[in-house]
C-alpha cells in the first residue's frame, strides 16, 4: 500500500510523543495500514507499535473498528462545531468550500481508510448524527413539520450524496482543491434545479445556503 503523505509519516515516526492514549492507538493503526492489509493487522501489532498494554487498549476499545469509530466520532463533532461558523455564509460556494476544506485537512488519514474500504464506518457515524445536522438547518424549504419519515429520507439523500463525494474525492493520491469540488457541486445543483424547472437564481439564493447540511 502506497505511503500517502509526509504528515502521517512524520507522526508515525514520533508516535511516542503523543500523550493521549486513544490518539496514539488510532494513529498506530493508521501507520500500520499504510503498508499492511487491514484484515491482517492484529491487536498485538497495534499494541507493539503504540507501546501500549493490552489492558489499556481493552479499557477503551473492543476491536480495530472501534478505533476507527473513535476517530470518526471525533472528527464529526469537530466538523459540526466548525460548520456552525461557515454555515452562516450567504454565499453557497464559499460555504461549501469551507465545508470541503475541513475534510481536506483530514485527507491524509481518510485516504488510507478509504483505500482499505473501511469508510462505510464514517457513513454510519454520519447517519447517527443526522438529527444534529437536520436541527441546524433553518431553511424554510427544508422544513417537514415534524414528519419523521420525510426528514429521514431527506437526510439519507443529503448524507449519502455528501459521503459519496468525499470518498470519490479523497481517495485520490492528489485530490483537487476544496474550491474545485465546491464549484462542481454548485454546477450540479444548478443543473438539478433546471431539470426540475425551478427558479435557479431563487433556489441558490434561498440556499446560498443550499445545504447548510453540508
């Protein structure tokens, strides 16, 4: 498996300087995933790489997937906190660029995880946070008057599409700049509004915003 980038390499070389045990264990797994198949990596391998005892590992985690879920929960919470700021933008392209920029900063780790086909864990964690995402959307056209079924369909559509874009983008060895992806998403939205014979300008205006769920 190709070594993805210098930042991960640097951290792998200074693993013992990471004081937080959970972060050290997670990064040890990522370091091993650079060159080994996920299914071949054992808990023992992780413990030896991180220089952490088995007792401490099982105090925090059950298995390798737990380690990945720890990371995904952590970055989703960081994303939601940061999104409260950039979601206030009145410019759709600027807002979505900021949204994609957050994930771009994690591309080195995410690229490794995606290439090991473990990104579905990210999707499941995103779905778990769908209520928090929906509650933060204040757009009139996105209101469903408490209709849980419609809300679930809407959030599945948004999260599924957004997740797929992230995976197709960040799996690349040299992913495009976030602004490029944001522009492509904007073009796609305009095409969709034209297809459904909607007022493109009004839709983007209401949405500048279009997905503060992004």
